[in-house]
C-alpha cells in the first residue's frame, strides 16, 4: 500500500484512503502516550498519515488550543477555514468529550476527524444571539460551535449540546464556510451559489432532530481492536480481503477546495449533474436580460 502514489488509479487511492484512516484510528486507540496520527491528502488525492502537534497557549480567558501537522521532514499546511486560522477554547474539547465519548477520554483524534472533515459547514445564529459554525460531519453528527471572528482567525468558544440549543436560524446574507489547506483561499467557483441550499439542509437536519450522540464509527473500530487485542497486521489483512466491496467512482475534493474533506464514491457524477443544472439556469436568466 505504501507504494501507491500520484500515478495510481482511483480505486487504489480509495483503498489507501481507507487503510490510512483505519491505521491512524487503531494506533491512536492503542497508544498510551499523547502521540496522535491524523490523515492528510496530497493535491492528487493520495492519503498519508501525519503527526499532530497540539499547541496549548495560556491566556487570560483560559487555554487556547490549535493544531499543526507534521510529516516526513516538514510541517504541512495548516487546516484553515475560509482563509482564516482556527483555534479552540478548552471548553470546546471538554464538551466534545462529554457529548461524544461519554467519559471514555482520549477523544482528540475523534475531535479532529469530526470537525476538520465536515463537508457541510455554515454560519448560523444559535439561541437568537451571536454567530456559530453549524456542521454535519461525515459520520452524521450535527454540531454547533459559537465563535468570535477577527480578520485572521475563528476562535471557537464552546460546543453546544442538543439540550443547550433552544433555537437555530439562518443569518442573511447567507454564508457558508470551507475547510482547506493553507491560508490562501478563494470561493470555489460556481458552488458558492449553492450556499443557501447547504444552509437550509443544515437547518432541516436540526429541525428534524437528526442529532447523533453515539460514538463515531471509526472510534468504535479502534476500541474493538484495542479490547480484543487484535494486531494491526491482522486487521489490515481483513481490510484487504474486503477490497472488492469498496465504493466506485473518483477521488475528488468536494467543492474544488483542496483540503481535509476529500470525497470518494460517485460524487463526481453528482457534481456534474448539479453543475449542468446550475449552468442551464444561469443561461436561461441571461436570455431574459436586455442584449447590448
């Protein structure tokens, strides 16, 4: 699997993607120290493991948490949100541990996956006050994190639980957010027109009470491996046997935005269909405009 590189076909990259995620989760569950692994992607959708540097800075308001990622001999581009750096208050991590892991502890790797891999992210107003990042993770969690925003950073203050969220509303003008690598950012082309659709989808999931409070699936896998004392080598062999059951399709970065939310499966065909529909709508509107 380590020989897979930029020249590999999409099926091989998908297989590597699943193996690296499983390896990181298994290792994170088995280790007794604070070393954490987290997957990252190359621009050609090759998945690699990286080491997480957890930075804690003591300030007047408490401890401030941020993360950097290291692989090979250098640091990787930081994960940013719509062109800005991100940091978290201790309260965010504490509440995440209470809500998601029910006291299990060692939730940092699960937290990173839940937050940074969320494909749908938008700005909403919780409890009729302030702004918050609302997101649905790839594992199906609906989460709301109030923030303070400056010209260069989003600072997340807390992690609202289901019981603390009495109301949630969309703020106009509509605003959605994008996870990406590095600080350079531009809106991912025509997808910006879909931000109202994304925000309404998030709002619908909140009103439909589609809130998942169980353990993340990948954490369950790692916990199973740890409890049964199964070696990584045996686990990897079992994964290779299931290779024929992998989804088909191409690897891509969901919104043409290079970052930690790589998408696999048939997303490429769905994108093509939505793009064609949107372009047809634009052309139809242009026909109604006065011609020069």
